[in-house]
């Protein structure tokens, strides 16, 4: 059966809700977490960057990572959430998709949604509500969920 799906997420957690109709209450159906996203960057790296000796007697320099570990973890988590949504769409379980996410994470999540899943998005809100109650989350959504 198809449902209206509401994703409430940030870089460390995603709560996924379903509603059977436009006036049905939200029911939390899945919780996803990225514990590494909560770690401090120095806890995520095991070593300092390598160093290069300068040529011709010039001073050396430290190599830098192309992407910082926090960004990498956020990307991985966005891909995990997008994968979950793509699987639900493939199983014909989504009639409409509402995305509520912290601003930086919303953009990352959009990047990883397939074109077919992106077409199901009917509402977006760039706000972090992951730690809010279901009632508070519902207050931030359109009065009648659409699909």
C-alpha cells in the first residue's frame, strides 16, 4: 500500500514517518542513525596528514585531505537515507515524499535521490526537527499532506 512519507533528518539521524491519507496522523516507521556524524573530527581520523619534504632545500608542507571526515560521513549517511527511499519507491510504497532536514543535509540528500524518487517530493523544509515531537513536526508540515 502506498503512503505519504515524511523524512525528518540531519547529518546524524533520520526519522521516517508514514501517513495513509492526507489527514492521517504521522506514524514513525523507521529510525536511521549515523553515530560517526556526532564524533569530533579528530576522533574520526587515526593519524595526522603526511608531510612532504620540499625540493631544493625549500620548506616542506603537510598533505591535506580532499574532503574532511565530517563531510564524508554526512555524504555517506545521505546516500544511506536516499537508498532507503529509493528502495521504498521501487517497492511501490510511496505516493508522496516530504523532506524536512537541516539545511546542509537537505542539499546533500537531494543530490543522492534518484530522478524517479525526486519526482515524488511534494514539500521541502530546511529546518532541523529531528529531536522534536511528532506533534511539533506535524505543525511544520502543510495542513493537508499532498500526494
